[in-house]
């Protein structure tokens, strides 16, 4: 038995070594810098309570992530529900449309939204020509533009976990509820929605965590006027050469993700939600 277990450990050693060198060690180095630069202590972390720039970046990131997650879940749930009820051929086309954005570079998508939402873009020009507005609306280089771009990126990640959960719902349960006299709305509210709730939670966790560290889309659609955490870290390290502040925020970001997973793991079985738990 000992030899068999030792054999498994030997097979895992190369992967563990790579994980340590390329992931664990850099994180520990970031943590060390956050406590030692520019001087040893917790001065960098005290700025969370005293520095308005740090607080503004944290609040802006939290607000945008919550709004993005909420909108992505609503749109993703509607799409997943439509795909679940579609025919086999229709389901393939729906999935193709959902997955297409994942095949396009996030940079290309961000610049496409800039083209659409800028003052001379298609959206403003259409609204002006139809007489809905008289002057162009500020749709980009602000929080609105960031949220639009992030929702567009996150919706596929919301759809897939919810779709997997919905596909496991036995259609006979819905038919039985209808046979007992329940309306379509009642069947959805009392049967379908509770059974699809695990997928909804999984999608929410996934989208929120991805949103916390998003960089490219906020940097382009925010225009440097609305700073989220990832762009704020880049500004501190690359432009202002404040390694201590930048690594402090990076550490805080990692801790926030771990805390989010820990909180949700107390409520639901995340391993089962993401498909790795025993059935």
C-alpha cells in the first residue's frame, strides 16, 4: 500500500514543483514585498483605511463587479433557459452564438465597443438621427462603458454553468406540475427555478471572481478615468514605481477571491457546482 501511494506522489511531484515555482513562489514574493516596501511593517495595508485613492479603487471595483454580475446572471439565465427549451438543432445554433464571443480577442471586442459607443459611434448617431436625443450621450470612457464591455465578456461564462444545471432537470417534473394544474409561471417559480439555483450560484461566483481581476476591458472602455483594482495596480507598479502599494492591492485581490470562495463553500458544495464532486 505504501509503495502504491509513493508511486502516486512521485507522479505528482513534477506538477507540484511547477505549481510552486510559477504560482506559489511569486504569490509569496508579492506578499513579502507588500510588507517590506518602502519599509517593513503594515503601512501599506493601513492605507486601505486612510488613502482615498485606494478606497475609491476598491469601491469602484466592487460596484462594477456587483452590477456586472447581476446583469450577466439575468441575461445568462434567460439565454440558458431558452437553450434548454429549444430543439436539438436550435440548441446547437444557440450554443454557437453564445460561444462565438469567446473565440474573439478581448482586445478586439473592447475596441469594437469603443467604436460603437463613442460620441460619433453608431449608437449615438442612430439615436440622434431618430430624434431620440439632441446631443451625443457619454456612453464610453466611464463606468457605463466598462459595464457594457464586461457584461458582453461575462455572459458566456454565466450561461455555461447555468445551462449545465438546467440540462440536468428532468422534464417529467415540469410535465407533472403542468398536469396537476400549475400555470407555466408557477412551474417556473416553484419547480424550475429552485432546481436551477445551484447553476445560478456557480455562475454568480464565476462571473464575480473573473470581474474582480479584469484589466483589458476596463482599461480601454474606462479611458483611464475610471480605475478598477487591476488597472490601479498596474498604475502603481509600472508608472509610479510604488511596488509596496501595488503588491498590497494585489494581495488584497487574491485574499478577496479566496474569501469569496470560502463564504460560498459554507453555503453550497462548490465542488459539485463546478462538476468535480461525487454524484
